[in-house]
């Protein structure tokens, strides 16, 4: 016999799965630079695009949880640097990159410097909550470190005027962008610390790119904020912008306006609360005074001569003595009446068991007579069924010399015409069986076997 060995044949699904595992296991997480093409963000939040350069392109996918962390809006033609996992989309067999992070090209060095300084200051404990100060609930003066020409200053001043008009505000002017901005910001913070004329300090500027906000990521600014004895609020950029100053400050505000709101109580809210407390206090005092007057009236009515009180107490004592002597007699009469009632009820409710006993004897007699008759009927029925079963036993005729003839598949042959010439048949006797082969078939025209 010829034998052949079948090679190990893979399905397309298994092939793509192994290819994906090989790719993901062979390449570490890496950074890839290129230009965005065909960027699409779907309702699910997932982003799909192509990353290309002059010589090649690769499909990319950025899932919703990662895309939500983007701090810029990717567009067609944007040059980016992508932190990615090399993979394969099994369903279509497409080679692709799974994007973990995305940043504009050229900012890699700034991000690395940002992360390095953040790790360094965090290791020194400058970000811990234990070293940060609480803001005063009612500041006596507010200091602002920002540029006099910044829109953020106008926002802060208008917010302070709305929330707490008349609160002294001192500006410590400085540049907030440019090569010398970090040194000027540091000098302004140290000046506010030395003069100690405010008890809350706001360091702020409006939004911008990472390069625009870089002065607030300098180490000298971070250390000046950390050394400042005055509680510092950092309100740099928009809500999605984070700087080193935000982590070192005693409190971070998402915007300069929010920094002004965090620094001061709301005058309108305070006045409303004060008015509410005033009305509540007046209501409580009026209620307490009314209760005290009612209590005084009650005490006055209860005030009486000691002789009158003694006389009433004597009358009450005499009444108690009479009731005490009469109580045992009444109790005894009550118990006797109760006992008589119970005796009568017991007499009426005593059961008569004679009829029930006679009925029980009758039922026992009937049960003793019924069981033998029922058993005899069951035995007769069983004997009848056994006789019928014996009469219908298919083996009984075989014991008299008859035989059962069947095809090879066990089907009985009841007429000679059902057999085929050359067919092998089975002939079954009472104790055993034999095989036979048909050598001739009936002559159907004459209706008999040939001699």
C-alpha cells in the first residue's frame, strides 16, 4: 500500500496570528518619524492614518484611550514623531503600527528635557503634598507674577474685582516668554518672597505652544516657587497645558481666571451666606425666646404653697391605701370567676371517642378482607399474561422443526420470490443457524420450483 505523509498546513488565520506574534516579539516599542496622511477620527474615538516619508508609508491606528491624551490636533501633512508597537492586523493581513503616543516633530528634545527635570524634582520631593502650603481663606493682598501686557493679567484683575473688590493687588512684572523670561520670573518670585507684602501669589500667563510656555519648565523657576514662603498658585496656559511650575506650586489652576477664583472668596456668595446666617440666627433667637417665656409661664403656674401640696399628697396617699386593701379581695373574686368559666368550658369540650373507635374497628376488618381478594386477582391476571406471552413466543415454532429464513441484512424472507439467485441467506433453527446460497429461483410463470 502507498503511504504519504501530509505536511503541516496552516490556515490563513493561524498564519497571520503567528506573523503578528513574530512582529510584536521582534520589535521593541520604538519612535517613528513621518508625515500624517489620510487622518480620520471615528465616532468610536479611534484614529486611523498613514505615516509616510519620501520612500515609504505604513498604516497606523491609535485607539481611543491613547487618542484622548493628545494635546494637539493632528492634521493632513503634520510632521510627527510616533511612539509605536509594530504589529499586524490579522483580519486583513495588513502590516501596521499601533500608536501609543504622538507629538509634533522636533519637540522630542523638549519633551525629554521636561520629563528628565520632572523626574529629578519629584525624586527630591518638590511635588509631594506634605511640603505644600494651604491658601489663606481671606487673603489680605494678592500678588501677581506675569507680564503687564499679558491678556492673562486682565483676566485675573477682572475676576478679582468681581469676586472681592477692594482687595489690594500687587503686580510683580516680568517677561513670560523668551530667552530671559525664566530669569525674570525667578527674580519676580524672589522679590515677592523678600518683600512679603502679599499672602497669596499667582504665577500666570495665557496659553501657547510648548516653546511659548517653556520658561515655566525651567529649573530655576521651579526652585524659586518651591523656596517661596508665600502660597503659590500656578495658572499657566490652558486646561490641557502642564508645566513644571504646576507640579511645584502649592495649587495648580487650569487657567489664569481659575487661579484668581481659587485665590479669593466670592464676595457675593459671602454676603448671601452672611445674610442667610443673619436671618437664621434671628429666627433661632426668636424661637428660643418664645420657648423660654412659655417655660417660665409653666413654672409660674406650677408654683404653689407647700401646705396645699402636702394636703394633696395626703389625699393621694389615703386613696392608695384604700385601693391597696381592696385589691386582694377583687383579685380573688376575679380568679374564682375565671376558674369556674374554665371548668364549664372543659366539661363541654371533653371528646366522645366511642363512635370513632367503632369506626376504626370496622375499617380494620374491611382492610383485612380486601387484601387477600386483591392479591388473588393480581395472581390470576399475572398467570393469564404469562400464558399469552408463551403463546406468542417466536421461538416456540422453531422447536417443532420450523426455521426462519432471512437475507444477509436480517430481513425475513416470507416468499420464495423474494430471494435472488446467488444470494447468501441465513436459516435459523431453534438452537443454531446455518448459511446457504440460492442456486435457483422460482419459475414465476408456472408458480413452482423446477425439478
